[in-house]
């Protein structure tokens, strides 16, 4: 039997859609190489698919979607691939995608490492979509979670040095408030495509209590059914946050 879009949605508990989904979009290069293509074709296909997944998440009621597009470590790749990736990111940023879905656009990462033309375009799109109050779609560009923590630590240290806060005032909340992601809640669900089972220096602090979903599907092929499977897996789990199963059941 062929499942329709409505059939697939009915399998999900629409009252328990993850508020924040984070994605590691892995497998673009391997997708292209399997087809005898240059890796850059895979990145293009991956960004095309990001448009699709952004729309699907928005329609499902996801409030925050954060995707790992380019890590600081990715600057170590061949120069032509880095340049191609930057150009593809610029081509992905289309006003219609955000306008049609009431989605605001955001960036996290060390922007100073990015080409000036990319920085300017990212900033412009953030400003142009700031009024949209549906889903917040965030691209991690020039991102490193370890570097993010180093940056947060330096900012907190400067405040201690200036007397703005004391060392005893520092808490988990203090650190969270100084991260690049301070304005968004922590991810409920982290999805990684492409078959690897690791989180590759991505949202290390923020994913302390996230549910993880790994699949073999390469990112360009990750479609609506795959997204629904990931969310269904999330919904099948009991999130205890350190409590016992009995405690969680008592709180229902």
C-alpha cells in the first residue's frame, strides 16, 4: 500500500513534535561519488534538499531547525571544494523559502573566518527575515563547538576580571547564556545522516540531553519519510533527564 502524506502524518503524535531539531547533514560527497560525480555536486544536492526539509519541518510545527553546514575543520578541505561550498550556501539563501514559510534565518559560528561576501549575505538575510515568527532556521557556518565554549569562557572571564560578576556566580546558565546559541533552546532531537555515529564537534554542550537518531541515508536522499521516521523514533522514547522511569510516569 502506498502511504500518502496524511497517512504518514497520522503516524506521528502531532502534540509531541520536537520543538528543536538539529541535523548533521552528512553524506553529500559520498552520494556524488557513488554516481561518478564530483563531490561538489553532492553539496549542491544537499542544499537543494535542505530547502525541502526546512519546509517540511515548518509545516510539522517544529519551532527551531539548526543544521551543520560547514565546520571550522572543513576549511582543511581542498580549496576548490571550500570555495564551491561557500558559493552554494549563497545560492541556497533564497528569500522565497523564508517568506513562503514564515521562517526567520540565523547563523551561528565564527563568521570572521568566512569570506566577506558570505558574511554580508548572511547578515542581510538575517535582517530581511527577522520579522518572520514561525520557525527559526539556523545554519552553523564556520562552527566548532569547542571553539564556541572557548569563546564563551573568554567572555565570562572578562566579566569576572572587570567585576561585573564573581567567579562564584558562574553556573550552567551562565555558560549557556554566553554561547552563540544563547537565544534558542537546546535541541530535543539530533539527526545525523550518512551512516556515521558521532556528533563531530557539533553542539556538544547543547546536546547533553538530546535524543540522537542516526541513519545510513545520505543527506541528499533524506526525505519526508526519513524525517517522519526520525521524529517517530523520538516520540517512542521516554526523556528522563536523570530521573527514574517511575518518577517520570508519576509526573504525567
